[in-house]
């Protein structure tokens, strides 16, 4: 749950959250922040905002029908040749 603090002037500050990151992810975030001349906190806020917007955009798109989802995979497959000549089937005729 985000916590809200008040400044010395009495105005409410933005909500704050705590996030625990693995060491390697924290180092990558710090490097990105340095490249863009931002603070680590500001870089995290920008990346979270972009991720939330991308996630919301995906939720707004209609789900494709099953045949639309699988068609590209089928079209990429190469046709397979049958091995050997086709065999004749014997039909069972009662009587």
C-alpha cells in the first residue's frame, strides 16, 4: 500500500512505495539512469509508467479468434510429402 507523506509546508507529497530488486537489475537500472542523466528513482518511475501504459494498451486490444492466432504458424510450415505410395483400403461389406 503506498504511503503518503506531507511536506514541511503541509502539502501532500506523491505516494511512495518500496520495491526490492535483485542486485543485477538494480545495477542495470542505475546504469540506465546515469545514461539519461536521471536519478534512479526517476528512471524507475519512467520505466514503470511505460510498462503500465503498454500493459493497458494490450488489455484494450480485442483478442484474436483462434484461427487468426494459429494461421501464421500453419502458413510458415512446409508441406510434407507422404512416404511411399498410398495404400489401398479394403472396405468391409457386410453380407
